[in-house]
C-alpha cells in the first residue's frame, strides 16, 4: 500500500471529534438566533392583538 492510503486512526478520531464539536456549536448558535427571532415575532403579534382589542373595545 502506498503511504497516502494509510490512515492514522488517532488522527482520524480526533478530526471527527473536532468536526462534531464545531457542528454542535454552530447548530446551537443558529438555534439560539432562531429562538430569538421567534420570540420577537410572537411579541409583535401579541402587541398587534392588544392594539386591535383596544381599538375594537371603544
């Protein structure tokens, strides 16, 4: 076998762990951002409902 075909298992395992942790961090950041967007959208919707209720009550 040529040298380029041989894989060092320790290096492979470390690389996979590193990629996995980086993916988890980016997923958490994306999730946190989308949760924040959802909260803002919900708040805006709630405020519009309150404004409509106030307008309809008078």
